[in-house]
C-alpha cells in the first residue's frame, strides 16, 4: 500500500547506507590524499638542484647554494630561492657528506629538544623564535658582526650560527636568553646545515610575515634575503 | 572564477583549493549529493511496503 507520508528519517537502512557511503568515501579520499602528499613532500636530488628543478624539499646539497627568500606576487607570499653556489663552512659538500651532516643536525635537534622552546616547520613551541626560516632571519645581519666582534674574528653566517649554538648564553639575542645546551662544534655544524636546509623548504609562506617589522608589514615588504 | 595554478607540485586537490573554503565546500557537496539519491531510493522502498 503506497503511503507518501512515510518517514525516511526513522528508517534504519537509510542511515546505514548513508553511513557506509560517507565512511567509504572518506576512506578512499584519505588514501588518495596520502599518496597525493608523497609527491609534495618527497625530497629532491642533487641532479634536480643542478638542473634547476624546483622541489618543495630540495636535496641536502642545497647547503652548497645561496638561499634567498623572495616575495612571489603570483603566490602571494615569500618563496625560498636557490641561487649560485656558496661554500658552506669553507667547502662544497658532496651529496653523501651533506646528507650525513643534515642527519647529524636532525638527531642533535631531537637530542637537545629544540622543539621544547622553538617551532620547526609548524611543530614545537613559541617560547623562543620560530626556526623554520632561521637561516634567512635578518637578525643575523647584526648578530654576525656582533658575535665576530666578541670573539675577534670575521665570521660567515654559518660560523656565527655555529658559534652562537655552542655558547648561546654568552650572546644577548632575544628577550629570553637561550641556555647553554652543551652543543659540540660538530653538532653545531650539523644543526646549522639542518637549519639552512629547512629554510630552503617551500612551506607555502609559513611562518606568515616572517622577519617583518610592523612597519614593513604595513608597507607589504620584507627584509628577508 | 578559477585562479591559475600556482603550487609547486601540481595536484588535483591543489587545483580545487582556490581559497580557504573551496575544497571543503566541494568535498561536502560531493558527499551530500549522493545522500539525496539514497534518500529517494529508501523512500520508494518504504512506499512500496
């Protein structure tokens, strides 16, 4: 007997089929997204760098290049740029050496628990400055001569960073001084390589408005370079 | 209406992601639409009983 007024909302098969559809679709979507992400985050190779192939995550040998940070009008945020070759701690690192150095830096960052205070690629704390683009931080422009002056030596950016990491409590940097974590010279080198590589990762402009002062932010510019 | 693709690695979802809500609205739409169809089928079945 046909009854137009019968309610579907109380029908168990309707809810069962809807739930099966939503769950099934979401499962397929998540599996798809997993594989979609692999392409986005897989690390490039040394050959990619030599051939100018842009990858979101460049090869470890990116530490041999000058890293820039430029506003992309098209994308509406800053994008890391890989420039000409630049010696890192006075030499060019082979793919194997660079990978080992980066690995040491990563292990050190975990062993010293950087994320307890800092943020790396969106993970961690905001007690201390965000380290995602630390290599590009314009604060180094004044820090490098300051650290060099205190130890009486002319330093490159990587040497100044390594020196700071070994004796952070000696240098007045941030309102909250970084404690001395007993980082060795070798570990400091690794950490600097790790930070330089991280700065070269295309993070879609994260952290937003990195390195800008209020005035620069209002003017729409940046002093990162 | 559709902005040129600007992402580093092209992807289907990147293309849909035109703004903060576009991807969400698209996914919700394609999840909800088949439910109308399920609803109609179940209504027919109940009416036949």
